[in-house]
C-alpha cells in the first residue's frame, strides 16, 4: 500500500498538471532537435557564404584561403567510395545471403552473428589503426613495386600499399561491412517464404531461387542499406586521418584531374587505386587546423556545405529508391 | 509478418532432388551450388577475420612478446600504465605513460554527452511513440535521421567555432566568472551529446513501441492518465531495452574521435573541470598518427596500447548492451 | 536449356578468373619508377609552408607539373632522401654525419641550399613589466623536463609571486624540436604541463589574454601581432647582451641562439630534370623569395642569396 501511495497521487487535477508538464518537456526535447539542426546548418551556411562559389568545386587546395578549392577532396572521396563499394557490397551481400539462406542455426552461425554486431560497435578509429597496420604498412614487409603489363598500360602496385586509395578503400570497406550485412539480412528476411517455396517447387536450385527470386525482391532494401553505409563512410574522417592520407595535395588520384585528362589518358585509370589521395572530410579537418582565421572559419565551412550537399543527395536517393519499390512490390 | 520471418529463417533443403534422366545436368548444378556456398561462407568469414586481425594487431604491439620484439607492456609496466598521472609520450627525457589523464578526458566528455544526449533522447522517444501526431512524426523522424547522419567533423567545427565562443564563453566567463579554455571538454561533450541523441531516440522508440498495447489499454482501463501510462507503465516495462540503448550510445560517445579532437584540444591532464582543455584516448590516437611516428618506438607502441583500452571498453559496453537486449526480448515473447 | 547456358557462362567466368591472373602475372616485373613524373618534396614541417607556397605559385605558371609536398619531419625526410625516393628534402638543420653516410650508401649525391631564415620569439603579455630580458639558462630552468618552476619569482626573486601560464609549440612541430634543442639542449625534451597547440594563433591569443603568460613561437607570428604581444630579449649566455628579435639582429647574427637558416637538399640526379631545375630557380628568384615573407619567415641576407643562386647555377651546368 505504501508503495502505491508514493507513485500514485489520487488528486486528478494534480495528475493532469504533471502530465501536461511531462508532455511539454518531452515535446520540447524532441523539437529541440529541429532547432539544433537549423542552428548548425544556419551557422555553417552563414560562415561559408563568402567562400562558396563554383570555383570552390573546381580548384585544388591552396595556401591562400581565397583560392582554396575542394577538387582533390571531391575526386578523392569519389574514388575512395567507388572502391569501398566495389569491395564491401559483394562481400556484405554474400555474407548476408549465407547467414539468412544457408547457415544452419548452430554455434558457429551464432558466433558470426554476434561477431558482426560487435564489429558494428567498434570505434572507427580502431579500424583506422587496423588499416594502417595491415594495408598501409602491411606489417612492415619490405617495399617493392609489382608491375603488371596489361598491354595498353602498366599497373604499378606498390607493396605495402602505402597511403593510397586502395588502402583507404579496404579500411572503409571493413568499416561498412557490418552495416551492409545487417541491412541486407533484414531485407532478405522480409522477402516472404512463399516466394522461395514456389521457386523451389518449380524445380529451381537453391542458388537459382536466391539469385533470381529472393535477391531481386530484397534489392531495394539492400540498396538503401548500402547507400546509408556509404554515406556514413563518406563522412568518416578518423580512419582516413589515421591512415595518414596526404593533407596537402594538388592532384586527383591517378592524376585524372578533369574529364579531358580522362579522355587523353584513359590508361591512367588503372593506377588510380595506388595513388595518393585526400578526402572531403579530411580536407575540412585540415582547414580547421590551419593557422589563418579565414581557413578555419570560412573555407572549412564551405567544405562542410559541399560535403553535406553530397550526403543529402545520397540519402535522398536512398529514400527515393525505398519509396519507388515500396509502391511497386506488393506481396 | 512475424510468422513469415520465422518460416524463412529455417534453412532451405540443401539437396535438390535428382531425376535419373537429368543426372548429368544435376551433378553440374551440384558442384556449382557447392562453389557458391563456399564463396558465400567465405564472405561471412570476412567479418570474423576482421575481428581477429583487429585483436591481433592491437595485442601484437601492446602485449605479445617474441624474441626481438618487446611489446609496449614490456617497456612500461601495467601498474605504471594504470596509476601514473601523466601522459607525455612525445617529450624526450620526460616520457610518462599513465593513461589516467586520457581516460579522465574521455570520461569527462562522455559524461557530458550522456547528461545531454540520454535524457533528451529518451524524452524524444517517449514523445514520438506516445504523444506525437503523424504530422509531427513526419517532420521529426527525418530531422533525427539527418542529425544522426551529419559527419562528426561538422559537430567538431560547430563546437569549436560556435558553442565555445558564442555560448560557453559568454555564459561562464562574463556571467559566472569562470575561466574557460578556447578548447574545452564541455563544448566537445555537448556536441557528442547532440550526436548520440538521435541514436538514443530511435533505439528507445523501437523498444517503447514493442511494449504490447494490452499494457497501455490496461492502464487506461484503470483510469490512468496518459502521463501515468507512459511514465509509469511503458517506460518501466521497456527499461532494460532503454538501458541497452543508453549503453550503446555511451559506447559510441567513448569511441567518438573527430568532434572531440577538434573541440576539446590535445593537452592530456587529470582534471574534472569541463572548462579545461583535455585529451581523450581517441584524439590522442588521431593526433599522434597524423605526425609520422617512427615505427617500433615506444610512442608508436603506446598508440596500440591506448587503442586496445578503447577497444576493450567499447566492446564490453556493446556486449553488455546486447546481453540485456537478448534477455529483454525473451521476456516478451 | 536456360540452365545449360547459364552453366557454360559460369564456366567461362570461372575459367577467366583462373586464366587472366596467370596471363597478367607473366608480364610481372619489379620496378620503382612513379606512374607520372612529379617533383617529390618531403621533410621538415617548418620549411613545409614555404615549399608548399612556392610549389603552388610555380604550378600557376607551369600547369603540367605535379609537385607533392610532405612534412615527414627533417629526420624522416632524410631517411626517404637517402633511399633516393625524394627529389628534394626540406630540412630545418644541416644534414648530420649519419645522414651523409646513409646518402653515400644509397648512392645519393646532393646539393645544399639555404632558402630562408627562421627565428623564434619568446613573448609575454604587454602588461608584463618585470621580465624584459631572459637568459638562455633561465629559459632552460623553466622549460626543462623536470622543471619545478610554477611561479615567476622562482626564476628571479624580484619577479611577482604569481603562477606562470606557459604556451608553446605542438610536439609535432619543427618549432618544438628547435626550441627544445637550443634552449634545453636536447630535441623534444621539454616539460609537458603547458598549453601546446599546432595553431600559433591559439598561442598568440593565450598570451594576449593572460597577464602572467609566457610563450614561444615563430617570429612571423610575433611580427604580425606586435601590438598585442611583448617580445623578451634573449641573453645567449649569462654575461652576454640582451638582444631583442628583429630583422636586423637576425641579419647580423646577434639574435642567438633562436635564429637559424632553413635548408633544402636536392638530389643531384633530379637536377638533370628540367622541371626540378626550373622549380629551384624559381625558389631562389625574387618571386619565390617573396613567398618566404608571405609565409612569415625572414629572408636571408642579399649576399647569401647571391651565393645560393651561384651554387645552383654551378650545379646545373
């Protein structure tokens, strides 16, 4: 009885007042997030205003704030993400298919599953240290360059990878992997079993069922997860900073600085993964650490605006994909 | 929906029926299927290999002893590591390896972040699951998703160039009369708090929504107000899930790097004053790695020792959180 | 039928996966040259801002040329330089005997050029009227690793009984190495309980805000904030004259030990390349030297510059 008295007040008016207050507090806390978002975006756009211009997108970095640009970061991030996606998407989807469709519910499967969810919680900087040791230094193996003659161009693979695009992409791929696996698993799980049973009943093999029926049906969900994972990778600074990507760089990976470069030297494409690079968030971090106020406050804010625009575009496309397919597929 | 999910998770028959007239073709299919299966298993194994290599890399430089290779803890005693009060690996002739200042800095920012992010996140979760109209949800959910998606460098920028000069300094220096460093733990903690808040909100909202509505209805039937139902029935019955969400968010705050590296500075000191410049474990790693630290030196190895600490702390918190979640789920099925 | 066709397609892919790498690996040879020729510069983080600015200005007139400038530190730069990985190594001190040996072992011949002068300034708050001049030994007592000095009057009894707030360079910077080397006597050997930052503006602000502060950083930052800071004159030995930092005292070598020349070392093999030669000529030209002032370093004396230009011309012949 005494306990009830402590938690329960019989005065209805008092209870309504407390209830009103409680609701008000919760409402305020939630709407505060909208205010934060507005303030953060407002402050950044305001500070970025003097430095935002189309030139900012097409110039390389400079020691002068008025001529600094983000091209090296934009192209660097582009290549970095392309290779990250190329490495992590097939492995991630493959792992999800194995876990959802093939694995028997034994201790090893549970171990893999537990391992994936733990990996998702490992701080990104620890992945950076892994990448530095395993890909940049390769545990200190002696330096050498392997040249692969492809006929039209030579691929020069430095070993260890050093501070190259491929080292960064491998690191980010490992970082994204748990997110992609978990999202793909959820997407596969939401495909109704009747679809699988129908395909198997018609004589399809297991892999035919999965590759032609289950996977296409799960694709929108998987794609959404992949895009979200990649947009997280795009904003990741810590692992790339730890890898020691170059901070002042006035060329793009593979020295493909423009479309005309690509037209003139398409052979350079093969060396893109093994070239030095910088990435958008890293450039922002370096500008924040610059000496001059103009760099710290305005150039870095302009960089942030560019980065946020790219992120919004990526997230927007994820939402579009989700909506488009949700309308089309009805079970 | 649940039934369908349960059905699909049972493995499909591995063997396909073999007809005698199609023998050749099916044996081809069999090898093909086997290769696929092995490839997919390999993909699943990548995550295990990743974890194993993280553990190996961290242990190799910090504890594993080989002939010709002395690890970090072979050069610095474990007792010194945990009790010394100075962290100065870069000062020749004055090297001290006491991780306390770094842990203290990490806890200071994490506590501040928790004090802001956890209650706000929980309040948002309650509002979203119990009070909010569909229209309000349609604005709030994307906003929270956007907040969660903003890269952490941006939060660092916001803390260093907006919170500290525009809010913290005027308030604490001019109104309250404290002295405030240009880099301080408070600004970093606040932005990390804002960063983990969407995460707390969405994870807690999921557990609040998972509370069976029979509990709500029973509450209303007994004459409880909406406040009584949400604060005294729903939240307590989802408590373990909420605690799990809190732990996950705090572990994220501990591992957060860029926001604190930018906003909190890089002076490791043993202080509980959030207005001072501090260094967290993560910002030590990123600051040290930026410079070319010669491989094999004790400063280089100290990176791995700190990373190992960080890894163990976040791993423990994640593991406990998952354990709580599993127990909680069982309770409601 | 579909199954049949799919299987053969799969076999083709499988075959390609096996055959292609082996075909490619036939063409495997070891090589070292970079894919696209670029001028590679690495080394001292102190010289970095100058090299970076010169590289950028040079690229404006020579758009086809790529220059990568790194800041591995003087020691790290020489390591790579001796292996023949660099065209140019930036250095904030002359090359050491061990590094000369390493270069000889790696078959690297080099050309040494002075490009600018670096000076450090010890500064205090303008309201500080007690310590217009400090000796190196006083500074050493203050900054050495186990220094117990926390108050001004522990350096000199006539100075105020008040806590000193110390500001200094980030441990990664060349300024930190240099200051500790000439003041404490050993590079990177310093007390640790001071505010260090890689951003000199933070240090300038710190000393400006705090009456009992003392800090050190590059002369360029002091020169830019002369109205907010007060320089401390330096006595090289206890019975020497107090010398204030200025362009003249650096020029006539009386402001010691806190001023030093900055060097670049060029691999003589790279000198044969037209882009490297032109880059160096630009470095020592009037336009190049203007950037030295712009990046807040001091110019070397006119006759030293002439010497350097002659040395370069000689090597290019």
